[in-house]
């Protein structure tokens, strides 16, 4: 059972809880959550951030903040409340009842964006699998008439609750999807075997860092969508490119984000095998972001989690044309990373240093056996 949330033109408020030790992290996350909500068409009216020593298990936020929210929602006709924290089924149910407004969490928002952006049947299946897993974890909230009992053909008989029926149906759907995806995985592995003579390169990075623009420049064709939105592309694009006389296979993979739902990571592991099989990774970083060092670390952690095999990595710091503190940030980068030879500063939009990137790709891969 999947519940669709309509964000379009809905007046929305965002809520985040801050514990003393994670203040800066939450501020960055609420900024991202604002962008995520707007990507889906929501009209964000206000952000609420509550500093709290201990999160109340029933509502996650304190009674004072609940009353403040209720009043704000009533006066401003707020239709949607988005929590930065992942909410339990009971918290969702309690909050919707108390606030008299639809409530969703960060995980739901990201899943909905992925669902909206997916184009290929395989990406749609992966996202559907993640949605089913999410729905399974939220079932107690999804049913409003749990006291009803259902019996008859196809069920265990009288006494089975609606939630038990849906739990079983969701598990069946998950099992069926996994089976279908395994068949597609086999086909994709066969296709990759036929490409073994080509050197494989993958573009990786945080979401909205300019990977698709770089993909278009390197492939000399508009093969990827370029938008100034988070997760503008969730499908993996693979194209053949040529540098000098050497041919390569270039992949543009889905972008990452802080607190990427585990359901999505699990579902996309087969797609991310493009990264695992790559001979070279181009890690694209948005140098204009104050938290770019944290973004680098987060992407590196995901790469380790999915079992990255290659150590050949070019760190490409993009958007230098928009960076106000470029010299300062370049100094920080050069001090922090010892392998300066494999670091480039570019502007994909202005095509600055794209030739240098091509030269670096060729130089690093020329010793890889074909």
C-alpha cells in the first residue's frame, strides 16, 4: 500500500530538532530539506527549529512547540508539515491528529522526488521497491480503521486485521520486485561483459554538483538533463566517449545526499554497480558550498559502503566561476589532500579546464590493460 503525497502549491512548514552536539549538521539538513520540498512544488512558509535535550517519544517535539505549530498552522492555512527527522508510525499518527495537517518526514520527501524523476523502467522498479519497504515500516499509521476485521477467500479467515493483510501483500510485492530486478541485473551484467574492452569511468558526487553538465561536455552531446534542482537525474546514463584515440564508457550515476534513505541505497545497489566496475571515478564537488568537505566525506563513505574497487579517483571541484572565496578554498583543499596531481578546479558551465580534465583522464588510464 503506497500513499501518494501531493506537494504542489501546498503551504508548508519544516521542522527540525536540534540536540546540542548536532546543531550545525541540522542547520545544513534543514536548508537541504527546504530545497527538497521546493523541488516537489511545495511553498515553504517557515522553518521551525527546536533545541531540545531529549526528543519526546510520542511527538518528537515538546508541548510548547506543538502549541506554537498548531497556532501557526491555523492562522496561515498550512496544509503540509515536513519533519527533518525520520518519524515512527505512532509519531506520524499522533502528530497528524494533534496538528490537524498532513505530516511527512524527510525520507518520504526524498522517495517522492526519486519516484517523480525516474524515467527508465528499471529505475522505477528500484524506487518502487524502496517505497514498499518504507510503507512496510509505516503500516500502523497508514490504516485508519485498524479495528476492522477482514475474512473470506484469499485471507487467513476471520480475525485477520487490515494491517496484517497489507503487511503480507507488501512483502509479496517486495519479493516479486526483487525477483524481476534480479533478471534485469543478469541482463545488465551480460551487457557489461561485452564492454570489457572499454575503460569504464563513473561520475560520482553529491546531488546538484554539475555531473550531468560534465557528462554532456565529455560526450559532446546533450544526453543528460541539466536542472538546478536536487536529484534532477536519478537514472544512470551510460555513453561511449573518445579522448584522443582511446574510447571510454562514461556513466553518470545518481547523486547522493546527507541521510539518504537506507531503502534507496539498498534498492540502488545494483545500479551503483556501475561505480563498482569502474576503472576510474570522477568525484565532482560543488566548491561554492561551505560544507563541501563534509559532502566529500559523505560520498566517500557511500562509495566504501557499496564496495568501490578502484583507487583511481579525480577530485573535480566545479563551479569556480561562482565561488567568492576561491583562493581561500583552494588553499584549504591543497593542504587537506596530498594527491594534488589528481585534483582539478573547473567550471562546467563556462567550460573552464575541461581540456585539462580530458588530459587527466587519458593520462591516468593509459596504463590500464585493455
